[in-house]
C-alpha cells in the first residue's frame, strides 16, 4: 500500500513536471530558429488574434484603470472578497498614476487622437503594436501554465541539484538556474515572471529575486539573432552569442557585489521562507526528490490549478500591461525627441577611445539609449562603417539586459522590490562591466 502511494506521488511529480519542462525549457527548431514550445504557442495565439490585438490591449488596459478607480472610490464587493484581486486593484500613489497614464496613452493610440510624439510609430505605437500583443499571449500562457514548473516539485528537485554550482559562484538558490534557461531559450519576460512568483511564494529573498531578475533574465537566442542581423553581422552569430554569454556571466558575478544589489536585504515576502540546504549525509539528488515529492503531495487539483492560473493572468494583464505601455512610451519619447540619452552617453566617448573602438563618438550615442529599448542601439548603430564597432554595439545592447520598453517595466510592475533609480544604476553597472569584455573579444575577432 505504501509503495503504491509513493508511486502515485512520484507520477504526480513526474508527469506535470515533464510537461512543464517541455513547454518552458525544451529547445525546439522552428523555421531554423531555436525556441521553446510556449513561445511557439504564444506566436500561434498572436496569429489567431490578428487585427483584433489592438482592441484586446485597449480593453485590458482600460479595464485596469477603470476597475482600479472604481474599487478605490466606491469599492467592488467581488474584488474585496478575493485577497489577490483586492491587492491587484487597490494600488496607491505612483502605481495609480502609472495606470491612469497607461489608460490615457492606450486611448490616444487606439483612437489615433493626440500628438505624434505620443502616438507615433517611433513611440506609443511601437509599444502597443509591436511589443504588447505578444506579451498579452505570453502572459496568458505563462500565467496559466507556470504552475507546472512551480507547484509539482520540478524546481525543488533541480534546485537541490544546482545548489553546489549556484551558491558558491553566484550566491543564489539552485532553482535560479531554471529562470535563466527559460529566459535564454524563450523570452526574458518569462524569466522575470518565474522569478516574481518564486519571490511571492518565499523561495527567493528580496536580494535573490532582485539579483535574478536583473541578472539572469537573459535575452533569448531568437531576439539576439534579430539584433545582430540589424547591424548586418548575422554571419557572426555564433561568436557573437558566445561573447554575449561570457560577458553576461562576468556581469552576473561582479554586479551583485556592488551597490545597490549588495545592500538589498535577505528578507522574505512571506513569513515562512523556503531555504535550500542539503542535510548532512544526504545526496543532492535524494534531497531534491524528497522536496519534490513533498511539493507534489500538496499540489493543487485541476480546478485549483486553473483558478490560480487565472489569478496569475489577471495580475499580469491588469497590473503589468499598463506599466509597460506607460513607462515604455515615456522612455521612447525621451530617446527619440530629447537629447537626454545622447548627453548621458558623452562620458562613454572616453571609454570607447580607451578601448580603441573606431567611431567612438557615434558609438557613445547608442549606450544609454538601450535603457529605453534594447533594439534602439542596433538601429542607431547600423549606419556605422566599422564592423568591429557595430559588433560591440550589438553585444553591449544585449548584455545591458534592463530596458524599460519591456524587461524593466515588467520588473517594476511585479512584486520584486526594485526602484527605477536602482534599475538605471544596475543598467550602467552592467554596461561598464561588460563593455571592456566585449571590446577585447571584438579586437580578437576583427
């Protein structure tokens, strides 16, 4: 009887975990590009939405603002009775303003009303037309299905196996390695969502969640190919991605040891945190399986699985989409219509010259603009003559990692405790750390 119970418990761990691993971290080839099944499904859903994508986005962001204002003024009974939904729509101060700005922007863009500086093809329309449609699909599928990774023991098992690598090298839990793999093969937004959920459930401390979100939510292979193609060097993709990966590892070791990341406390979002410590005399695999079976025993049934998934989707749609539209649009307005990023890039002229990068003045204009959007540096740098410089610009933009048109805004919209100022400081630190590494390899390659 006991043996049958253990076998049943093992299958309850194994089957959902294998499905989750297949969907989120198994590389597959689609049209010659490496991706993951969840990204393929998101693109298929995007194709299904077709011309209705703008309407879906308009409806979701408008509902977010309207429900938030109504809930804060008169109160909505249904929302009050659900703690998660109550927290989602009972926002204060800065986040209330961001949702209202998102509401104003989405209506201006959708109805084509207002100045081109907000609704034009270089600013708001880019965020709403190019970025948000795929994120709506990713948020739906990831929100519903992330529980396959989180709730049935897979992360617990892999986390125990990876402790001996992640703890000494990065001072992070072993399970954080899976966040990186999901980002690398799929999309950085999936990595951030996975990190945020782990933080909310007490598996990561504030420091760990902040470090993982700003360090391990790597740019996908597919988007990296788009970036290197924009600067006309797609034939060098393999050395390019090798340099990007190495520079990213260097940044992951160094940047968390600097302020502000080094000063983030190791406190937890929940009162009962889950710590990964292998008991003395027990192997990592055996301890991991013990944790996995314990998690599988408490795993939700089918109804609870989908109810929790629906709550996750609402949180991403109504909480994160307005932040991405508002902050992404503002960042692109600053990048396209003001000299702010160009001025901030002036100190990098000296660094580029010290690293013997040709056309240093033009290259310096691409450095800070990456904080607005990761693709902008390659677009600006594509006209530069030197292949070496174009290579450095493309690689740097990918390793900078934090850009407000997507990853930065998703982090800001999550429960991960990091401010806009800290995100910008971390962005600068990653730039300063990775740029010399990239430049050394670029001189060897060209």
